[in-house]
C-alpha cells in the first residue's frame, strides 16, 4: 500500500512538473502577475469592509475574498518562477530582484509563511469575528510584504 501511494505521489509530481515546463517563460510571468493582482484585489475587498468601513462588513463577501486568497496562495504559483523568468520578456515585465533566484531557501520560507497566513485568514474569515479577521488580515499582509521588501524592485 505504501509503495502504491509513493508511486502515485511521484507520478503526480512528474505530471505537475511537466505541465509547468510546457508554459513559456513569458506566460509564467503573465500568470504569476495575474495571480498576485487577483490576491491584491481580494485583499482590498477585505480591507474595505474590515478596516476602512466596518459598517459595510458582509461576512459572505469577506469569506469569498479570503477563500480566493487562500486558493491562489495554495495553487502552486512557485512553478511560475521557471528558468528565464528572472528578466523582462517582450511585453511581460517582472519586478523580481535577482536575489529571488539566488536565495531559494529564504524564498521558500517566506512563501510558506504567506501560505500559512492566507490559510489562517480563510479560517478566521469563516468565523465572522471582525476583530479576529482584522488582526489576521494584518498578519497576512505583513507576510506578503516581507517578500516584497526583500525580493521586489520598486516601480
């Protein structure tokens, strides 16, 4: 049974790696930018209802936004940082610093911290506790900012 599970895991990993290898570098940049823009838009929706105008709080909308942030964070976006995506390609511009590709252990640590906080935001949003959502929103934003501060060029 254990051998069967191991073989299935190896097969799934190989298929995922093959799928990401088929995506052209310029498309990898385009897709990851879209993913981060989508998460940013949803963070903005939570901010608007929990911080800027708490009277407008709508549990279903905040939970939907938190679900989308967590889903995107857990979607395997790391596969969109393949070879050749460290520089602008045609119309696709990247704001990554070269250090991103040189410090993979730090990138992994920051990425996993963000996923953890995004998952916690999803969990807290489901509770409907506005104060807890506000606190976790701050933690999620800080984990995102930590990577920006270290690995993203200013515009």
